[in-house]
């Protein structure tokens, strides 16, 4: 079965002791230990929601490091894609960057198909389709901000109903180019879901795109439903909370990894958004977002709460509850924000969360290698993945956490 385990670091961040050793003769509760690890399917109402819909007919764009659609749990799920980094393949299915595994892991939690009946990773919306947009913040001359703007516009133009962003700019503000791109998504009725970020990665407060009006921001909780001390930032723009610890995801090529972070919580919610869109095909994006918020399980009397937002996401209630219609997105609109705050180049811009506070981070491009000790004789170094300059720092996979490989890959991708 699983002959060895390999601990790796993503973005130079290791959240606690996540290495899991699975013996060759280890017993499993059902057909597959990987599926057994997906505790959130039952605990967050996803399995019950499948009695209503499994997401057929809805398309989720994964803007990340590329999705390997040849993984046995993602075969048939990826229907299109592109590369905006200049490093990947035209279909977006060649993982790029030093943390190339991330995109495939994210996609599997949103719309993984599993295999062999009860084996492998199954996403929140296992019948939804995926568009893969590969990007990289390393070894490319294309600025990260530009890549993200291009990726969002491409996703909208190519039929995305939901856009999933497991990344952060690590600052509350965003570039003007994002006004147009995210406004374009808003104007075309696309729901954008973004990760809140991880405190352990230096994201103490939520950063863009999770600070942008109208974006559904996802924070993370542990298996007991408590906000993760390391895997979830806080801020008043958080919409809902979802599992962010002891997650398992698919790796490019073959195999799986145990990981943690709001990078994983985000696609879980993106898949739930896809379920709502499939169950209510006539519902606009504002009401889809409202359903997710209105049916969340509150954690504190204060709604929204700066740590928990509207509460723990509940997939079944999101597709089955009687929720009154709203006339506007309860999280605001980027178009309205632009009209108020982008009136002139000489006017000071006011951001939703108040004054901008630049995080304390290394200078862009500094490499901070961290040694991960694994099997005897196997040592791997992964540099801290940060690209940008000054407050315009962009961090990808500071959200993704350290993970343990369940099926070690012993050969390169084709």
C-alpha cells in the first residue's frame, strides 16, 4: 500500500508535525484510506448535499500552479485551461513553479472524481468541471499582478461560473489592473472565492484578493471547528470558515499528500459554491454568495465575526434551505468601490479594512531554503516562495502549508 512517507515544505512553511506514516499492512476502515481521511465530507454537509446535486454543469476555474488532469482522481474533470506565466503548457495542465504540486491538490478538493468507486480524493462538487490556469511567481518576467488579472479575465471569457484563488497578495490593497479583472468577473455573474491566508506564513490579517468587495473569503478551522491558530488569518472580510487542517489532496503524476492551510479550505468552499450554482441555475452570483453566508452555522453571537465570519460552511443547507432572495451581494461590489475610491490618481485611496500595514517579510527574491528531513538519505530543499516588491509583495503558497506525501513519486512527470 503506502510504502514510505515524505515530508515537504510548501512556501517554506511547515505547520506542526504533519508527517503521516502508513504501513504496508495498515488496516483501513473502508475501501481506501485516502477517502477515509476526508472527514469534512460528512461533517460539513457535503455528502448530504449530493442528494440534491453533485455539481454537474458548473465550471470552476482554478487559478494556481497548474492542474495535472491525468491524475486518476481528476481524469475527465479538466475541460480546458491556459498558462499566464510563460512557463507552462497551453492547456494549463503542466504544473509550474517550485511548489508545482499546489494546483493539483487544490483542484482535487474542489472537483476530484475519485476512482474505483470509493477510492481516492472526491471533491465537494465531483461532477463539476475544471478550467486550469497555470501561473508562477518565479523564473518569469511577467509580473504576478499581471498574471492574476489576465487569469481572471481568461477564466470569465472561457465559461467559469466560479473562480477559486488559493493565494494572497499579503497586503490589503490591490493594483488597479485587478479593478478591471475582478469587476469583469462581477459584471459577468462569476463568483470569486479566495483564501484568507495563514498566520503562520506571516499573513496576520486578510490580504487581497480576500479584501476585495464581493469576493467570498474563506478562513480555516481545525477538526473540532475551532479557528486554526496557524492556518487562518483574521479580518472583517471573512465570509465563511471551512476545514484547513489534516486535509488530503492529489499530487501531480500520482499519489496524495496530507496538508493544511486555507489553500485547502478555499477549494472545498468553491466546490460548495458550484453545488449551489448547479442546484439553482437561475440564481445570480449575489444570491449564490448570500446562500453560502445565510446558511453557515454561526460560531459566535457576533455576525459577521472578525475571526469566523458568518460561521462554518454547511453544504446541505446551502443547497436545501429556504433562503429569501437579495438584491445585492452582501459582501459589496468592486464596481461600487472603484467608483468611490478610484476617482483620481492624486486622491488617497481608502481600503475596506482601513490603513495599509505592510507585513514584515524578506525582500523579494531572497531565498530562504529550509531542509526537510525525510527518509534516511533523502533531503529536499524548498525555497520560500515570495515575489514582488515593497508592499506589492505577492505570496503564493504562504497559504499552502507543509504536507506529507502518502504515495511517494519516484519518477518525473511526463
